[in-house]
C-alpha cells in the first residue's frame, strides 16, 4: 500500500485550511465548474485534485474538453510539482515557465487570494486533426480571484494621474487615493499585477484529444506526421489527411528513423549493456508474471542462465522478441560489429530496441520518449515516466507478481524514487 501511494500520490499538496478550500471553490465557480463539498483534498502543480476528480467522477474535471484546460494556483508550493492529468505533453514545462516568470507576484497574490489560469490555444474545440496542426502557440491567461488586480491597476493609474504636474492639487483625485489606500493599502508597493504569458515550444507535442494523439512538425522529410493511439478514432480519421499512423503501425519505426527521431543505436547498446539487460527483464517479466501470486521475479535469472525450475515456468510463454534480444546480446558479447540478426527482426523486436536520437531538442526528446513508451508499454519505468495515467490503468489490472515487479523497477530506476532511497 505504501508503494502504491508513492507511485500515485507523490508531490501532491494537502489543502485542508477552510480559506484555501473557499478560494479553490471560488476559482471553480469563476471557471464554470461546480464547487466541491470536500473538507480536504490534495492538488498537483496545476491545481488538479485526485479527490475532487473522484467526487466528480471525472478525471478531466479541470477542463472543458481537450482544447480548453484550466489551472488553479493556491500556493507558490505548486511550483515544480507533478501535473497528473495533463492535456498536453508540454503542460509541466509551460507551468514551470509561468511560475519562473511570476515567482514574486504569485507569492504576493496567493498570500491574500488565488489565481486561476485559462490555457488558451486559440481553438474553441478540436473537431478535426487539422485543428491540431493549426495550434501555433499557447496563451496562459491568469485571472486573480476577486478585484485585487483590477484595483491595483486602477490605483496605478490614479497615482500616475496625481503625479502629473497639474493634478497634484486636485482634491477629488487626492480623496480617491486616500479612500483606496485606507481600504486596500498602497498596492503600488506590491506585486499583484500578473500578465498573460505566451508559450511557443509546441511544434511537437502530445494531446489527449481524439483518444491520445502525437503531433510532429518541422521535419526534414515530411512536413508533419500524426500518430494516433486510439484505434477507433484512427479508423474514423485515417482518410482525412495524409501522414497519419496508428501507434502500432509496422511502418512507424521506419518513419521515425527517416525523420531522425529514433533508431536502434547499436554502439550505445554496446557501451551500455545494462540497458539491453533491463529490456530483456521487462520482456521476460511481461510474459511470465501472469499469476496473482507474490512471485519474486528478482530471484530468477532471465538474462543470464535460466535454472531448470525457471525454464519450467517460462515454457511456451516467452515471445519471439525475447529470442531476438538474446541474439542481439550475443552479438555484442562476441564483439562482431553490427548484429547480423537485425535484418530478421520483426516489428515487435524493433520497437523494443528503438531509442530517441541523440541530437533531439528537449521538447522533441520528451515527446519521442512518450511515444516509444506507448509503443512498448511493458517497460514500467518508461511508461510511468511519460504517461502515469496509462501506467495506472494497466497497473490496476495486473496480477500481484507483476505489480511487485513494476514497483521495484520504478524504485530502482525512476530518478525521484532513487533520490528518496539514497
């Protein structure tokens, strides 16, 4: 239970004070979402709460469709926290940029009230895939709860008008400033005016629209291509525009290689043999951990020499790609150069071995990592890293032995958990 809480609740901020709950509900009301009756809950970096989502029976309650997400900021402590149900792959980086640009202002405003964010892509609703290609930038539009920012702007204008040489003796103007000063203090000395922010690092991204869609643009061979993860949505849309692929299309690895996005990096595997061992462990565990029993996978030796009792457990269960990975490892151990078996590898083996290309910009590398994780969902660390929600859905259906394997793999290999353990 402790591990499960760590997997699915890490980084959430408790909201227990009545004033914060009141502000959260006021933000929901401003957005057009019904308030929550909960007396306490937790929020992530963008203000999403698992408890409120459960109460509303809607994991995406903090948005009006995929193209209209919102955020709520109650505290500067939300900076750098996870975003558990993002609408876009760039949500966390975008939120981090917003916090960095407005650090002092957020601290000042949230000491007195709250902020809600309208994350605007310029499109009211996604009705076609071309809408995704037309997203050029995102505008993060902050709204300060109540009249604090409006009053501050008015006070700045009044003060500027008063300081104009001809108005210093204007008694009416002076009286207005005195009244506002008594009611709100001197807001000119506070950081309570927060501007809209543009965010443009979105040329390649993932969105939950149409069941989950990857958008790639500005490529050397194709102008763009789109990868859809929902089979039903793909069947509806595949004839609408060119260069659409289903995520398990056997042509997709070749497309990724041609565009310089991913490939099988033989030399990297030679220099990092532990990575291939890890992939073999994942393929092995995915095939054999099928019983709801507390089976200790780590007492087995799938990558080295299988004991007779291990062979009995795995007979008829190991997929073809596991044998291909063994051949790949043998070629590395023998130092024979490029693996002579690669030409015979099928799609399932190739997708396991694909790695992001080395010279990708961080935004591209993140999206490619996410795509490869979805192409090969038996790697628990990659899936948890790039798509916690998909991992959670699968985790809930796995037998105990597979849950234990995934949890231990994440504890050993996922950077934040490794940090906590050290």
